[in-house]
């Protein structure tokens, strides 16, 4: 937990309630109202608040159960679920709207909140995020598997801000009929996005629960961040940040400067060889002893294309080197062969705010092994240096590894 609790004054004069406030490292940013599940402001909600603070937002998660019982914080056991469901059954939506309005006002007036505000919520909070979009003058909203939104579609014209709604295909609390009703209601709105994640169930975003599905959670977060970046900011030059990181890695070969471009708990995964590191200490060890100072002197990166998204970059390049030293991360255990290698390489780089969070690096290991003479390509559908040449010159021949290619030459197309 990196945030703190603040007091929020209820609009009806009935007292104060707590809210968990998380702020970005720079001290301020656009605001996000984080709306709870039926389990209260528990560890998961606080983690989400800290996560969005890392993305550059000032996040306030108000305790919306305070009128029934202050400071509810439940886990996900069956006993706790039954208690949480009891709170849900007693929950006063009208008072919750008032408390969300008070929370939005508190967020806007806080010194750490600069600019516009949005909302994100989960389960009950997913429905509340929809209601907040209708009642709290938001600039953007995100809903995760919001339960009961279809019952309030009469408010759809009051939602004038961009909104993203995430649903789980197998969710019994938000069945297919409800999802279809919601999607149809907003079918004419380009600024309202709805997504259903195949094979997932309710609460697919919560680590530790049986329904947690990390790939869908990652995809949903990217779509959520894209919505917030467009509507609220902050805007970061991801291309420039990635270039600086690569400079420290390959040109300056400065491990400390490389680590300074990353979040406090980053990770790197070189997919073909399973090399890299998870967490600051493991990754720094990897960079210091097995990567930054482990690349041949003539290592060169030739950019081919770059796609920049809201929270990640996809970089396509040609990676060139002469195998004059053992390359732990790419060719572990292989003595230098002195062979020259050129391979297409793709880096998918995810950011949190203005820092790198993770890197997934892909290349064709068979191509590398062919080029250093460790794999005989005869009779195998693999290519050596031709793959890099073909990437740079599309006019070079295609399909030469396909023995059946000539058989289709005279066939009609």
C-alpha cells in the first residue's frame, strides 16, 4: 500500500467517510474515482488504486458501504462472500450516488488532482461507474463486469463522456442477454466501447481468485488506459522513452541508467530462451552480468517499424552482431563462432506512466542457429540470414521452402 486514507464530507451532512487516496510519483495528475466491489476497500481495490497512480493518475477509492458499516474490508472466501452479499442487498443506490458526487468533488478539490477526472469500477463498482458517468459530470468512465447496468439504460442519454465496458463471457451475474441489451442501447455511440472476453468469468481482473484470467486482465487494462489517456491525459512520449532505454542498454552500456527508465518492479522476458528477470534485483543482476555488457562490440539495431499505443510500443527491427563472445541471453552455453548474424526481432514494450514496465522480446531462434552453423537447414522449414533480407526487401522470392509451391502455378486464381 503506497497511498493514504482521507476523510470525505457527506453531502447530506450526516458525517464523514474514508477514501483511499493514491497519488503519482510526480505528485499530481488527472483524477480517477475508483469504485469498489461488494468486498469494500480491500487489498485488491488498494492495489488497483496504486496501479493507476503508477500510470500517472490521482486515484480516490471512497468507502461506499460506510452508511451500513465503516471500513469494510473483506476477502474472497465463501463466508466473506456471504457477508459481502448481505451488504449488497442492503445497499442504497440513491445515497451511493450522493456519496460518489461528494467523492468526485473531494477529488477535484484535492491539490494532487490536476485537470479532468474519470471513474473505474468493478462488479458493483462497474454499475456505479455507469451511474457516476450519468450523475457526476465525468470526463471518462470504465466499467468492469458491471452488474445490473441493463436496469438503468434509461440514463444512457445522460452519459455524455467516453466509456469502456468490459464483460466476461461466462458471467452469470451479467448474462449474454444483459450484455446484448447494453450493447444495443449504445450501438450508435462511437465513444462507448463494449468488450466481451471469451472463456472468462466474473472477476477475471482479480489476482488470487479462481476466475482470474491474466491475459484478459492485461488486455482490458490496455483498453481502459487508452480511454483515459484520450480523455484525461497525461500524455507521455513513449517512443522517446523507449529510445532512451535502448541507448543506455546498447550505446552507453550503463546498467543504472537503464534501470532508472523502468518501474520499481519491472520484468523482461526473452521469449525464445526464457532469459531476463522479474523484479528490480533479479533484472538488474541480469542486465549487469548477462546482457548490457554481454553483447558483441558490433551489435547494431536497424529500425524497421514502430507502432505506438496508449501503454505500449511494438518495435520491429533487424538485430545484427558478430558472434565474437558468448551471448548469455540469446545463445547461452554456445561458444563464440565468429559468424555474422542478422535476424528480425520484435520488442513489445509495456509502460506504466512514463516508465517501462515490461518487455516481451521475440526472434526466430532457428534462424540464429542456422547462421552460426549450429543447425543444418537441409530438409527443415527454416531460413538463415534470408529472413532479415526479405524483411528489408519484399521483392526477394517467397515460398522457396514450400515444395508444393510450383504445383499451384498453373491453377486458376
